[in-house]
C-alpha cells in the first residue's frame, strides 16, 4: 500500500510539473513572442520612416 501511494504521489507531482511547463511554454509562444515581434516591426518601420524623411529633405 505504501509503495503504491508513494508512486502515485510522485506520478502526480511529475504530471503537474509537466502540465505547468507546457502551459508556460504555450503562453510564451502565443502571447509574449507575438508582442516582441510586433515591437520589433514597429521599431523597424520607425527607422525606415526616419531615413526616408531625412533623405527627402536633403538639398
């Protein structure tokens, strides 16, 4: 009885940690990475617009 209980607790802990890890990984891929990508895109567009503006006003 004791061995089965210990095995069950260990299995439950490992399963819970695995599910938590998968949840965090999914959150990072679905929420955090797209935000970083969008910020990068906006910064890149800002740099391009500044270059274009500077170039248009040269004599």
